[in-house]
C-alpha cells in the first residue's frame, strides 16, 4: 500500500477519531496522519467537546501528531479553519479529511480553492484508486444508490458526513505541536446568536402521525386530531401537504427536505412512501401505514399495514384507542 501524509480535522472528538482511523488505514504503515485542532480566545474551538489532553489521548494509535493552531479567534470560523488546514497540508500532504459541521463546509471549500485540490462533499467512504488518487463514495437519490467520485489531483479534500467513531484509541497520547495562525485572509464577523423558536419537535417525538395526499381537503385533517391526542403524538406530513397545498407548516415535513424522525411509532396515513419521504422515517422503530393501495411503496417499508380507506380506518382507530383507555 502507498504511504502518504493525511490531515484530519473535526468539530467533535468522535468525528476526529473517525477521520483519523480512516486516514490511518489509507496512509499505510509508513504514512503519516496529522490531526488539526483550533484554539482561540475562548479555549479549544475544534474539536469543541474536549480538552487538548482529551483529544491527544483520544487519537492514540490513530494519528501521529495533534497540530494545535492558536489565534483562531472567538468562535469556529471557516476562514481560520481553512488557514490551518492549508498550512497543515503544506506541499506534501496527500489528502485532507474533515467531518461535517457548518464551519467545516466553508473551511473545506476554501482549502480546496487555496490548494487547487480535488474536492468531494458528504462522503461516506474513501478508497485509493488504482493508478493514483482516490475514489469517494456518497449516498445519492435519498439513499437508494451510492455515487462514486474520483479525486484525481493532489491534495484530495473530502468533507465527510457526520458519524460516530466505533473503535477505541490504543497506546500513548499523540504529541501536541503548537502553531500560530496569522491574520485571516477574509473578514467574517459573528454578529450575534438568535434563539430559534420551535413549536414542533418531530425529531424528538416518540410517536409521529403523518398525513399525506390521501387526504382530499384541508378540513379533513381534523379527522386526525383525536388520533394524535389519543397517541400523544406529534403531527407530521409529506411534502405536498406542506409545500404544495401549504395545509401544514414546513416544520412538520418529514423526509429528505424535512425532518428525520426517531419515533418508537411512525404512522403514515395516505402517504405513498416515496424514497424521499422514507429517508426521514429510517430512524423510526416501528412503521405503520394506512393506505388504500396494497401496492403503494409504503406497504413494503412498513412493519404493519392497514389496506383501506383512511376516512374509515382513522375513526375506527380512534374508537379502538378510546375503548382501551
Ligand atoms: C428532491 C426531492 C425532495 C423531496 N423531499 C421530500 C420530503 O422531504 N418529504 C416528502 O414527503 N416528499 C418529498 N419529496 C416528494 C416525494 O417524491 C413524493 O412526491 C411525496 O412524498 C408524495 O407525497 P404523498 O405520499 O403524500 O402523496 P402521493 O404519492 O400522491 O401518495 C398518496 C397516497 O395516499 C393513498 N391514498 C389516497 N387516498 C386514500 C384513502 N382514502 N385512504 C388511504 N390511502 C389513500 C394513495 O394510495 C397513495 O399511496 C421530494 C421530491 C424530490 C424530487
């Protein structure tokens, strides 16, 4: 296997470990993995969830050095992060791996431009390509296929989808090397934080009842209110309901362009179950559906299916739940 020098970075320790583990595998026994951390006025900015000692310990057996760039400012900025990555990759770095975070997206783009690098975003895996370069893999079409992207020029810069490190560090903490960042090339100013007022928590709800185009008119959604109350559920919907008909606000949209649920029970009423909708349902433990078409895609993706007219089934479900309580 070829040896190479890899640079890894992340806003969280577990993602940094994941990037370093992948880099270690690709760098080979003679290769090198340098992890990049940023520190500023408020302490460690990246990874933000651990001290430098935690991070150096967490990289044991995965990286060779932890490069700590001082002078990164008050908060994690893409321009300062990019300056650190460009310095770390230098002239001989082969590949930069960064885990996804808002500032990481900007940092990766800036790094790629500065280094005239090949770049791929939202990668899920990376392999060496025969004949040189790398091939990145990422999920496409809402998860029904993987796209393969060839990165031909050096360095290759890859932004990885956020994930979780499954392994365990082993051995000594990696040595820490301090470096100082110069003034940023671009001025970006953080002007403040505004709390988001959310009235709907689809991602955290334990039961989600979702409505789709099987409902003929807006008033018919009233049919679902007693079911939502009886189950203590949050109300979700498919895209036509939120975006085309605007019967419900977009914060209730489940799917690729909406929220992903982690519910114990997801109940889809009059939803066909197209892949873009199902993408948001993958995290549910039990999926149930009411649909009058036994061949609708949702019926192949649900644990329980009632094939029938929702206008009849929903009131029957409400009666059944009421008679139990
Ligand atoms: C880039 C992109 C992103 C997208 N993102 C999302 C997304 O995030 N979320 C999302 O939901 N969609 C998304 N879509 C749209 C998606 O492809 C589907 O068009 C949409 O999910 C369909 O919504 P639906 O199931 O409510 O409607 P339909 O597909 O029309 O299905 C309605 C279902 O109701 C059933 N039905 C009809 N009458 C009754 C009745 N009386 N009783 C019982 N069942 C009945 C029908 O059999 C049918 O299965 C996206 C599309 C694209 C291209």
